[in-house]
């Protein structure tokens, strides 16, 4: 689901092990790494403070390779891996997981797919054997696919009932169209219904390959023993040659685009404002992180919160975030307001963006933003679960493992002038898309004063 991929770098920086000096030795925990002959990249982090083993296997092919015809194929294929394997046929795989109190879940992002496991350290051999069987020897069958499609159909119905999800999907769809990045990561009901077993097999054969994957493990284990086990379990996994590529047909407007998702009975309105930002590997990332923090990522002390909530009482909630991607990420602002105040709230958001474009940020305010990240990063990699999530996310975005250490150094070159230039380039309201969900008869007049309005019935699925 799209919300799962909405990540500010603060959120991407979910906490790290506080056993290193964030300003001297760096925040990246001690680790070992190796790559099998078939291309599987492996990162091991020994952390003996908890008797657990956490892992994440990621594939650098995400939902953005899906087409509208079978939207949801990437996520369904990953879930199908849990339906049975060569040594764990049918429900035996799920029973094996449950027998030791383990947990295996899936996460579908636009740019990557994740299998996440959590087990007691004593069960490390079974934990790794299970994921190895899932990815190297799955058994796909019609019964499992039919069962999964029914569950997805129900989940998507629930997702479509949540206003924020509808806003996100419409924002992406209006910019990227009806394929790839423009589609919801969880799929559409029509797309899920069209998926056939041959589609699942084809996606698996093409993309679930070791040279398209990485395995990150953290917890209470001995790296030498786990390395031997990994070689035993994954060495015969055949590599791939031609992985699916994301579809990203970007369309940025040349004037403010406003879309109303008409919900006549809504007691209040929610809105999202956004535009493509920069790829995760861009040199502009440090400036974007700081700009987002100043704009709305800092919570109550951010400019949007101070203006719309504390000063003018126009919004009930307001925040900004960057949805990073290996393609262009998305800078977005999310807010909620009464129906009568929504247009004015959006007007004040645009005014805040204009201030950042026209007026240099005070050095003290920018310094506080840098200081926040220096303090926050000193607590990163707090436990094996967060370590695995952090490192696998970094790898999936094609970043170096010492990304945060380098980021702190790169902050030094970001001055008020750089922030202003970044704002001037990316916060021009003429290139923004605004999506509002609420009653059209109340919203339209005020929003029409800001630009041309398109109205869509929320009955469309």
C-alpha cells in the first residue's frame, strides 16, 4: 500500500545502535558483508543484546513495474511465496513459521519488494531455511492464488475507504498516469482479478533472482556460522539476466492543478499537495531533507504547523514528507481542515512555499534543523529490527551503507542560499498538484479562486 512507502529521511532513519559516537566513529554499526557467486548481496550485523534474529530480503524490482491491466502483480507474487515450497508444501510453510512463534511479512514498495522475518535466535537455521525455500523453490497453485486474490480484493476495498490513501493514489495517478508509479502499490481490484498463475510464474522467474536481491540479517548469532548456512541454502539459486523495469511517465503541470474528489457527506476535508522531487542518489538530497524539515517535517515547530495551526487556526493537521525512490521521489504536503476553511488553508500553504522561495531562511533556523538530525542520528540502529529495516531500505534505494554518516558531512555545505535555490526550483506553485477530498459544493468556489478545478466522484474505483 502506498502509505507504507511514504518515507521522510527522518522516518527512513528509524533509530540506530547507540554504542558508537555519532560525531566521531560514525553511526553505521559494525557489520560484515559478502556476495555469493550468483550475485546475492549479504549484510550481517551481530547484536547480542537481544536473543532474536531479524532479516530482510529485498528485491530491487517494485510495484512500479506493474501495468494497469494486472496492477498488483508484484505484491501478489511476493505473497504467493508463502503459499508453499518444495520442502514445505501447502500449509506446511505457515505451520513451520508458527511452530516456533516466528513471523514473516511482506512489504511492497514502488522501487523494491521486501520479505521480513523475525525469529528467536535459537531458530536461526529454520528461519533462514524458510526464506530460502520461499525464494528458491516456491510451489505456485491455483487454489493459493484464488485465496490470495479474494483477500487482496477485500484489503483494497478497505484501503479505498480511507481518505488519505485515496488522496495519495490520485496524486500519483495524476502525475504518472495509469501505469507504474501512477498505480497503487497494493493494486486495484480490477487488476488483481485479472492476475493468472502464468503471470505470477513469469514475474517470479524474471525478478526473484539472487543478482536482483540483498539479504540483511541482524541479531544474536555468529557471523561465521550464518555465512556458512547462507552459502549452503542460497548458492544454487540461479541468477537472472533481464529484470522488469519501472514505468514512470511523468507529467508535471505548467499551472496549479486542482482536483476535488467529491465526497458530499464529508464533515471535513483532507488535502494533499505534491510534485516529483529528486532521486535518492541526487546531490540535492541533503538540501531536500533540510527543506522538508523546515517546511512541515518538523511537526509542531515547522513553518506549516506554525502558520496554519498555531497562528491562523486554519488546519487540524498539517505535515510534509518526502517519498524517496530510485526514480524521482515525491515531495508532498498533507493536511486536514473544516470544509469551509480548506481553500484558505491551501492558500496559506502556497504562501508558505512562496516565502521559502523568496526569503532566505535565517541561519539560526537552518542550524537548528541540522542540529536536530545530528541529535536524532546519534540514536539510530537501536535494535536488530530497526537495523535490518534501515539497512535494507538504504540498499533498496541504491545508497551506500554509510549514507547517514555522509549526510551529516554534506549538511555542512547546505547554507540558506542553497535552501532558497532548492525551494525556487521545486516549490513553484505552477508545478504543483492539489488533491482535495470533501464536498464539492462547498469546496469548489474557494478553490476556483486558486486555479482551474477538476471534480471526480469518489464513486470511481
